[in-house]
C-alpha cells in the first residue's frame, strides 16, 4: 500500500498484520480523491485502519487529519506511518470508537472533509454513528463527506443528516457515496 499522489506520492504505508483491517485499495483511493479535487483544511478519517485515506489527504493538500481508530494494532500503524512520513505534527490520533468520539471531535471541529470506510460488518452501526456526528454540527459550510460501503448496499444519510447526495460510484465489490452539506450549490 502506498500514497497515490501529492507531496508524499509513492511513499509506502505499513498495515497491521492479519485480516482485521481491510485497507481501501490504491485504485479506490485514487478514484475517491480524483472525484474530490483539491483539498484544504482539516480532514476527519473515521474507522481509520492504516490511515491510508487520511495520509492521502495530507499528501494532497489537507492541513491536518484527525484519525479515529479503536484497534490497538491499527493505532500503532497510524503512529508509525505518521512518523515515517514526517507528518506527526499534522496528525491527531483519537483512540476511541467512532460511536463514542463525538464529544472529543466537537473540540476539534469544524471539519472540511470526512472520510470513512468502515468495516462492512459494521455498516449499520457506522451509519448511526456518522448520523450522530453529523447532527453534532461538526462540518464547515462547504464540507464534503465520503462513505465507503459494499456495492449494492446504498447509504441513507442525506435527508436525516442535512446532507445532499452528490454521487455514488462502484469499483468491483466496493462502492462510495459522496455527500455535501445540503445548503451548498457547488458540485464535486
């Protein structure tokens, strides 16, 4: 696994051993970030795993990334990757589950972009947690949200969380749905 583009392009990332972490593939990450366009500001990477999404965001112009991850092996991978890439000062690792992170995240908000590719076995609880976070008003006015999910399993966040569905795309058995705050008129 490597950083696809930007200032850290080509740099390799470490991942925890075993099958507990399912990193977003290079191909899918490249597609996500091509659709997002230029990045800036503060990014929130939920269910961070190896941190690949957040580190890609840093490489492409994000100023800071907040990683939320509860698995100890994945936390160690994120810390190792931040140090190896020389971006530790631009990274905050919140060692918690997404479900209990809203109080801490309120102190770090607002966010310009939320990236999340949760374990597919936890999609229902991930949607509930994300809806709760979005209702906590953690987003800037022009914020974007990308939610990775299994192909054929649509995500129902737009109306209940004040978001507008922008697009949804598939890559093999993976899919992603792109949202923006409902009060925005610009498109991805």
